[in-house]
C-alpha cells in the first residue's frame, strides 16, 4: 500500500471539519465552497481532497492534525496553536447575524430553553467551549448537614508560567477591546494579553430598555454557565434597576438563574470594570438550602421573607408579585447599605485615610430565579472591611486558608461552588506522597520558600499529624479531599456577616426585624 501524502491527510481533515460544521455548527451548505477555499488558502494547500473522506472521524483529532501541520510547515509559530485553532473554527462558524437569526427562530418555533441549548451545543461544537479541557477538571461534592458544597479544581484555565508573564510584559498595552466582556471581543483575533474570540457568538437582549448581550462562559464552571453583560463598558453597579433587570431576565428565561457579583473589591468577582451578571442552570447548592426562620413585611404583604439555613448570611424573598419582590430587594439594599452593628464587626462605611473619601463596605451578592410562577431572590449580605488583624478582609478567608483559595469569594463560591486554582491538582498529588511514605518528610525543606509546597506546610503538618505517613493511595486522596472540604466550609463561614452562633443569629434577627418593619 502506498503511503498517503501529508497534504492529502490534511485536505481530508479539512473536509471532515466542513462536514462537522454543517452538522453541528449550522454552517449553511451553500457556504461550504467559500469556507473550504478560505481554509485551503490559510493552510497553503493547492487543492481540496478529491476522494470520499472517512466519516468515522473525531473532529478534535481533525483539528489537532491541522494545527500540528501548521506548526510543522511554519504557517504558525510554536505557541500560536490555540490562536490558530480558534481562527480555523471562526471560519467554520456562521457570522453573528446568522447565529442571532437562528437563535430567535428556535426560540419562536420551539422555546427559549431550546434556543439556549442550541447555542450551548454550538459553542461546544466550534470549540469556543473546549470540552476536552473542561473534562480534565477535577470535581467532587462535599456533603454537609448545612448543605453540600461542590468543589472544582480548575485545570481548564491554566495559570500562566513565567515565560508567558515575561512575554506579556513586553507586549504593548492596547485599549481594544477595553475588557474581556466588551461586545467588541466578537471576532477578535487575540494576542498575548487577550484570548482569541473568533468563535464567540453573543445574543442581544433588552433589559430595562437598555442594550445587553448574553453569551456562554468558555470555562463552564457549572451547567450552561451564562454571562449577561451591558453593551456599555461601565463599572459594576448594584441598585434597584439591577434587581429589575434580573427579574426581567429570569421571567423571560425561566430555566436559568441570574446572579451578580457584589460591586466591591474583596467580596466581588474578578471583573468589576464591566457591568454584568452570571447565570445558568439552577444547579447551585444554595438553591436547595431550606429556610431557617420566616418573617413578614408590613408594607409588602405578597412577599415571603426568610433567612436561609446556609453558611453565609442569606435572605430569601419569594413572591408571585414581581413588582413587590423587586421593591423588597431594593429596600433590603437601602437598609443594609447604612446598617451598623459594631458588636459583630459590621460597619457600613469608613473614611479613607489617604483621600478622605467615604468608602462603602456593606453590599449584597444577589441571585434571582423563577420557582414555577414565583420569583425568588437569594440576597447574600456582604461586607469588605479590613482592619489590622484582618488585612485581607474581616469577612474574607484568613491567610492560613490562602493555600487553598486566596482570591475574592464572589458569586459562585458564595452559592456553594468552589473554583479552586489548577495548581492544586499537581500540588495535592505531591502532598499525598507524604501521607503514603513515598516522599520522606522534611519540614525544613518543605518550608523553603523556593519549594512550591511551602504554602501548604501547615496543611501537610496537620495531615501527617492526623493520619501518619503509611496510608494507601486511596486513603491519602480521601484525607486531602477532606482537608479541602473543611477549608471550603471555613471559607464560607468566614464570609458570613452574621455568624452561625447564638450571638450572630440574635444580631441577624435584630436586623431582620428592622428591615421588615
């Protein structure tokens, strides 16, 4: 049998990707010739594959072959593989106008839920959501009487190495797109500081008569992880209109929840420069938490009010009357914004010693969803104040917990889903070796700041003290997971402004009586 030419193999891969795009990315058949010629030109192939192509292909294998060929033929440089892959799939994906039209058609002919599922499937099929990477994430559930906590070690979003950081530092800073959430990211080719987004497709939505968009997150922290963002690049905000937008969105898209990060550092998310919300399937742990105590408004009789039996301080509002529910959420924000209870460390604002301006500390992490015909707001009370004893935040994880999670505890973690850094996958594997005796214990060597495990010294000492160093591999894995479970529980407890103690619950009750009077 004669050996196939490399160009024939790659040309066949092109045909396989075109077939995949027609079947799964909504590429119209009448556009196939046009897109084929774009791909042949980019790959410097003189002619297409002229035989029947193999139908038992895996499109991920086809694109991997094409990318490797591009590197080998110096069409791209090493390190540009992901940019090139995204460019290829961008050619295979119909333009934004066609995607919006088809989304609207599916919503009109079937349902908004079907339309969202169609867009989500397309986003996986064009590798905007890179499922092979997502599947590598390590996930488990920590069971607890106060509510289960979901934990993910996020390897799909790798941390930057020193070489990448150096290259970025030498790359000129550009102002376009202004941030990762601006609509100008659609079709953007990417650079060392910004991801390529030729495969991104966004759907316009109107909220409170303003232009907004929705898209899926490429990292899928939970099922159908959605981002809803303002057309205008403006800072995160939380006010009555925020609750109105959330209510309008979930009313029109009732299979999704919609939540927002608090608009303050420490208790907010990673992007505070662009007003946005996050939503998706209603699978987050806090939604299953029951009420602990009920209250009744004197002025909003159609709203049921309760404190949720959860780690942090959550107030739940439920009503069939959306107007009253929004009013109740707005009233809570007004009362909480100026509420002070120094005896439990709650101070709503302070004067910045540097610029003399008032700094707001009290805020809310809000979540809205529909329960049948009732709207439900879960409103998590937050405070970002620091002091000399708590330089990272009075209601933020203390330094001894930072080896597991140091970043802001935003919306997703506050709802009971922990997204832990990808470094933990390799670090915990090494920690397990101390518990099985594969590695010799040398606490002085571990404590050396050059050792990547030095941040885990306290964790290793605790685990060895509790379990020894003769565990079987499975037992060592369970021990490390249990330690992480306990740490995540402590972190959630830390974020509670009213602690789950008799004193904290009494203070919470005093606040609720003030709020609902």
